[in-house]
C-alpha cells in the first residue's frame, strides 16, 4: 500500500525502539504513554509492535498475543497521515500475525465518539461488547468512556 505515491513498509520493532513508539504516541494522544510504559510492554512475552514508514514513521501498532486471545494495546497514526489507509494496514497485519499464532479473538478499547476508529474496527468485524466508564482523560480534565470491542479471527 502507498500514500502519496510512496510505498509504506511495515517494520517490526522491539523494546530497543520504545523511544520511537513513544514519540509517535505523543503526537497522537493528549495523554500519551511515556518511554517506561512502552519499554514495560515488551517485558511481557507475546508483545509485538509494527511501525509504518515511508520512509519516515507514519504510525504504529502495539499488540499482545496470549494463547487464543490477542489485544491491541495501541494503534496510532500521525495526524498528517490519517485517512490514507495507514491504520487499516497496521491493523490488518496485526490481525494476520495474531491469526497465524493461533488466536481466535482480538480485543481493543476505543474512545466513545472516535467514529473514524470505530468505523475502521467495525469494517474488520469488531463488535462492541462492553463499556469502560470514564476511562480516557481529556485535556480539560474530564473523562470519556471506552468501548471494548471484540473480533472473531479466522
């Protein structure tokens, strides 16, 4: 896949590139995870990350595979690269990898009201299964709910 005629490559990254993941996350979210958080993710077996590049970073996904379940920990696309298929590409590859590893279901949280993300996830077969009340903190100090979504994998 490409955006603006430049091919996008997906590259696996590990804990030694937690700073790169932190930098992407910082540009995408009000309350981003710090370097320690990204480093800690990789202390748990079955944690994987991909960065989309062309040649500079455009987005990333971090996910965990544990037996028959996979969880999207975070997926983020830099604001200037949104609506170009980057998130779709990252999610498709995470699903493919999880399926290859024997996962039967994948879960994720998404902010209630993030309609672009919800639409993307629904397009992959994710369905809303529950709600985490007051989960995401906003710039003004208020909180919004998270929708928990689940997808049955092949």
